[in-house]
C-alpha cells in the first residue's frame, strides 16, 4: 500500500512511474488533496512569521490590502489560493485536452496535479522560509536580507537560480501530468501544460507575496 509520503518522494525520483501508480490508487484524490494542503500549510506558516515581524511586501499588492497588514491577511487566504489554483489548473487541462482526445477524468487530473504543483513549490518555499527564520531570530532585518540578495554576487545569483529551477520543474511536471492522465501526444501535453502553468502562475502572483 502506497502512502502520501511515498508518492511525494516517488514523484521526485520517478515522476512518470509514480503518476501511473497514483492513478491506480482508489485514494488518489485524497493523496493529491493532501499534497496541496501540505504546501499551502507550509506557506501559511511562513506568512505567519512574516506577519509577526511586520514585514513589508516585496512587490506592490494587486488586491486592495494595505502593505503594512498584507501578510496578516494572507494568513487566511494562502491555502484557499492554492486550492483555487489547483482546481483551475485541472479544469483548464480537462477543457484544453478534450479537442485533443484527452481521456482522463477531472478527479484523476486533480490527483496528479496535486504533486505537480507541490514539488516545485518546495524549491521556492525552502529559501524564502530560511530568510524568514533568520529575521525572526534577529540575525538579519528584512532590509538587510533584501540588500544581500540585491547585491551582485553569490546570493543574488542564488535567489535568481532557485526561481528558475522551480519554473523549470513546473514546466517538466505539468506536461508529464497531462500526458500521463489524458494520454495525449507529447507536443500536445507540452502546450497544454505550459499554458496551464502560465495561467495558475498569474493567479498565485496576484495574491501571494
């Protein structure tokens, strides 16, 4: 019997085989839901840390929430945003794959996407949370943290590289998820997966800071 953790690890090492196993699991939607809730909870904990130190947002808000209290309110909508992006992504894939002869169900798409969304999100969550911990411990202020990653050198390069790594992983896992669930051709899966990443990336960018 496969557990949530075995699927999470397997999707890192052998994503295609793991996605195939997940589709055969009667509890697949539960595992996919757990993955989304897990990353949503982790980000919420990070946001709580930002709210505690009264951190400022790095970029102007797209929604009408004051900068000084943005992270406080984000505590309450971080998980709903991840859930909404997950459901939107599955719906997009279902609609875009139908003309291509897609055969997967909405439930199957949701299950596999749970892991395709969560794993690349770890790549951004880890360094961002490390920064928050340093601020909470008083090692650095937020202004000093921003200055370090803005200064040309290793940390600036690192802050750029991990974001590109996360994006590349999204662009790998989403087409793979589409191909596995919908049984469409590789180029079709690549187009649908890429478009879906772009749309849900915009949704997350609007709300998550």
